[in-house]
């Protein structure tokens, strides 16, 4: 099945244009005043794909073979056929709480024992970096997160311990440790009457700390983060901690508590088990184990914590983790962070400038600087350098991220002075990311991050802002009418960044996202077109589709599903509209396109806009309008008006107009019958306009969003028809009376010249 198939056919003009009474038509109006362009972009540099860590097997050899398979022909040729241009390399080890060895060649801080802090070599050699791997951190303090690791704080092993990141101490920040308090949060699972805590301190221990409880009913992250306060227990302030394992009575009675926090502001600066030879071993805070419960009058402590070396343990979250690790921690099973030399030489980047990441939460400045130096020495084209990934998802406080950002920026710029840095790659959120309020009551992560850089005269290191976009996770978008929300949702998110401190001269990028809501039908296609048009109309510097990779799938899953013989199993309902966006709406050339706002009066009785539209003036002189008819059941006939509100002139398509359509006539998903006795849980979601409740989930401003790839796990099946988009030409001769028929549930591109051009 070829991806270059075209169906060009002749249709009678009245039937195609829907020549009904002009009064019954609805208007799509482009604000075409030249000075009113809302964005200018090159599709080659602005419309791209995200490529993440790859997992395709159980052994190192199987995983490597899988990586090489999907990034070489014939699979790569099919992937590139979708039309996404530039790419961003995603850095998954930050999410898994691992140390990333981007280069297996390098040096350990403790070379004799092959442990400590690893710095990859900046010097290219004849040996290419084909694959790279990660090392789960042994001093982890988080129970949850991506992967399958667990916390050392409640694992029941007094020989293991959590330790905070040494780069957040005065030795590296140059600031008092109280300005970067480190903390541990404990989730007991439900409110329990307690009055005491036991902390089995390791070295270094806290000499000043407070034990606090959360007053809110919701969890103290995400939607609940500022729906309560952290209140110190009446007897929970310690100013002269001595380490050990003291049983600390917090109150003289019992308090029902679910969430506790240990807030640490001064360290003993004694050395951990790795010895005094490296000062990083002797700063910060370390805890072997935590116990929470009750202390009787006679001193008997009753512990309610579950101590297990699995995720069934009592949940804890830390402020940071020491990136110390050993060669023995290597775990190939976590997947392949594609080796840089293979990545850049495979062809997937098309030779275009690429956005690359550095690890920042679980790495060292020297290692990050060497990574960038290596890429520059290889002369690989780099567009932007993303500083870490999803710091907010790791519950990092903005001031901690900011001080790491400055340290890593200094190290990188020492070697590569002009390297363009940015971040923080916020995980998909419904607005600005909030943190626990600071002393001034400010909660905005972005605002506090920018303030921190400004106060230290380092704002020049912040050259772009990045975030992810997953509006449909958690099952919020199964109803068809959730499609109506995307343009308003995008505008809400972007405005939140601007309102909370994004400098006006700093470009922003959506560096990873999807929002199909588990749909195998054209619904996911309509979302994609609407999203791309919306984010670029909002002024983004670029957007990157996730996950831009082929995957072997019996049931046709993923962006590009292939079989065991590397043949295409199905072109997905997002692969095919990608071709419409990247090859029909815009020109696939490195030249400026001007984007203009479009208004639509095609609405339902509830005021929802059923047809959205996005207009570009292309470098070939044509105007191209991408329309998204989100009406599940009805075609619409519309006028297309190019209006200049300054000159008060209206113009219209004239002569030959190219028409490209992708909808139910071009793509239909057919789920396989469920096996006898199987649960209905795997069935495809309802797609009708009446399916599900009104759209009040993640597609609406203010709703919660979780991480993920945006695709559900519905039933296996196949597509028939499986594209391509339909193509035809029409002749526009009636000026303002020309009507264009928009098939139901479809993406339509109309492209041509205007009167007088």
C-alpha cells in the first residue's frame, strides 16, 4: 500500500459546491489584512515530531535490533512519508528517576569502584554512539512515577537510603540551604489518627527541620496543590537535630492525617556511606527509613507505614534525588535512549536542526556540557537545547529547578557560548503549573522560575519556553463533543503562560503532545488538525507530534503500524491527516508562511463552533484554508471570505481551487469481534454526538490532565478504507456567492488564488 496514492476525480460543480440558496450558507471569514498576520513560520522548522526512548524486546540485543529496525528503511521511509519535518529528541530517563549515560565512554568520579558521578566524554571517536542506556538511582525517594522503581524511604531496608541532590546545597548554589529547603512527603493512603514520627536518619542528617501535615482534602499536588496548607505540628519543629532514630511526639493528642511533610533547612554536612573524598557525598540530607504512627505514654511506638521494596509500600515523594549511582545499576530493560550518532545519521532528522535535551534533575553540569560539546563537535545541526524534562511532574520546586538551570547553563556556555537553552518541558497541564505558595503567596512555577533568573541576572540564558500538551488523558475525550473545546483550551493554556511571566520576546514550543482520546476513527484526525491550527494561531514557534515512530502492532495501533515483515499494517487516522496538514495545507518547504485568524459562524444551538478554520498565505502565492468540520452528522455549505478590515475590501477565491478532504469517506475503523466471554472494556469508544456526557473534562480550561501518549487501548481491528485523502479541483466563479461543501466529520483544505492575484 503506497503512501503517495491520490484519488483525483471530476465532480459536477453544482454538486461539489452545494449551490443552495446563498441565504442558507454560513460564513468563514479570514482577517486577511497583511498587518494582521498572527504568526509567520516555516513548516520545515515548525511542524515536527517527537521521538522518545524505544522499547522493543526483553534483552539488550532485542531492544537494539528494534531501534535499528524502526529507524532504517523500509520502515523509516514510510514514517517520513507522513510529512512531519523537524524532530525533537525526548529524554525519558528524567521521568524514570535514572542517570542517563548518553555516551557509554566517560569517567566515574570514583574510577576504582566504577561508581559515583559519571561524565560522558565530549570527544568524538571512530566508534559511533548507536544506543544509550540508563541507571536507576539507588538513592531514590519516590514510590511512583514512570517505570517500576520504588522509594528507599519505606522499603524496609535500613541499609538503603534516600539522599537529596547535592547540587541544591550551598556548595553549588552559593546560597544558604534554607533558600532551597529539601522535603519528603508521605501519603498514608487515608486519614489516620497519628501523633508521632520516627525518622531513621542517615548521613548527612537535618539539624533543622519541621514535620508538617496537609490541611486540604485533595492531594497536595496538581488540582489540590493550593487547596490546603502545610501546617507544622505543635511539637514538630526541630532546631538541634542529632541524627539517629528518635521517636518524635508531634502532638499530645492524636490528629487525623493523610499527608505529612518533612521540611529540611539545615544539614549536618556529614558524609554518607560513599566517603569524604567527594564533597557531594557530604552535603544535603539522607534518610534510611520512615515510620509514622502513635507513641503511647509509656513510650511504645506503633507504626502504620507499609515497608516493602515494591510499589505496594507506603507512598513517598522527595524534593530531589542524588544522581550518585554505580556501574552495577545499569538496566537495559528500561529501553534505548537512541544513540546520538545513530539518531542523527539515520535520516529521521532529515538533516534539519533538531531540538535535543540534557538531563538536569539526575545529572551533573559537566556531563550535560560535554553532551552538547560532543554534538557540536560532530557538527550535528541543533535548533534548541531543552533543559530537562517535566520537572513539574517530578514535584520539583521552581527555585530548585532554576538554580540547577543556572548551574547547567554556565557549564554548557563555558564550552559552547552560543548554545540556545530553554525549558522546562512542563508535562501536559490545563493551564499554568502551580507550586506550593512561596513566602509572598506566589504559586506560578513559571513566574517564580523567571523571577529567580531575573534576580540573578541570568534571564539571557532562557531563550525559549517548552511545554507538553495532553488534553485527553484520563478518558476525558471519549465523547465526540469534546472536540469543540480544543481551540479555547489552547488559547487558555497559552494565555496562562503569558499572564504568569513568560517574557514576550521568548518563543514557545509544544514539544510533545497528542490528544486522540483513545479514538481509532477520524475523531483523532480532526483533533490533530484543529490542535495544530490552534497552537500556531496562538503564536507558537513550533509544535511536535508524539509519538512519531512506527510500531509493530497486530491490531493496527500507533502512528504507523507495521507487521513482522516491516509492511504497513494500517495508516492511522493521525498519519493520514498529517499528510494533509504538512503537504496540502502548507508547502513542505523551508519558506515563510503567514498565518491569519479566521472566524466562523457555523455553530450548534449551544453556541459551540462546529467548523473551525486556519488560513495561511503560502510562499507559492496561494491562500490555503484548512477547515475542520466537527459536526458528526451534518455537512455544511459555507462562504469563504478574505476580509481586510483596514481597507474594508472583501476578496474571494477565483479560478481553480484545489480541494482535499479527509473524513469518514476516506477512513473507517473496524474493530475485531470480541472473543467469546471477553470483557467489553476493550471495545471501541462511542463516537456519536450523543455519546458520553457534555465536554467538561480535560478539553475544558481548568480540568486536570495526566501524562501519557494520548492513545487509548481500544479493540484491535483494521481500517477500510485506509486513506488517502480525496483530491479534486473546482472552479470558483461566483465570488461571494460561491459555496463550498464541507462533508461531515472531515478535514477540508481549500487552496487557490484570490481575485486580482
